[in-house]
C-alpha cells in the first residue's frame, strides 16, 4: 500500500461516515506521508458529467483512513525512486508504504513492531 494505490474501505466507521466515506467505497491514496497510521485518501464521484447530472455530482471527499481499514484493489506504478525524487521536504522518514504487514518509511525502517498489528 503506497502513494496512488486504489484502496477499498473494509469497515463501517462513524469517523469516516461523517465525511461521507462508507464500507466498500474505493479511493486513491494521495499523500505518501502517514499520519497516525493513516493515509489520506481521495474519493471522487464516478458520475460522468452532463447537463442533466450536474446537480447530482458530489464534491471529492478527502479522508484519513487507517491502514488496517483498507485493502489495495489496484496497485500504482509509483516507485520508491519516484518518491525520493519528488519529496517536497526531502525527509524520507515521513514518506511511507505498507509492505509485508509493516508500515515502513523509505529508509526501510519498520514503524510497527508486529506485522499486521499496525498499532504495535
């Protein structure tokens, strides 16, 4: 799980639902930084635009989703090298991916002690 991956929400959670994010929705990770073991995910309205549907189109939703509450449904082709070249503050400790059950920064340092226990 990394920047630009498409992810599916696995749980119903009141914290997400207050923003309009519900179980089984699919969004895209839009920031490679993890905050509180969560990625920022954008959910866009797939409704095609037309004059008739203009009023029904919803705004994009941005929401921080905990890594344990989502799964990858489509991997991006974003590489570590791409991230390293494009880091705005050049601090590789803040940019993360989820690999083999661990949250890792781009140095490869594990940020959780036990695989798949993201709060460890």
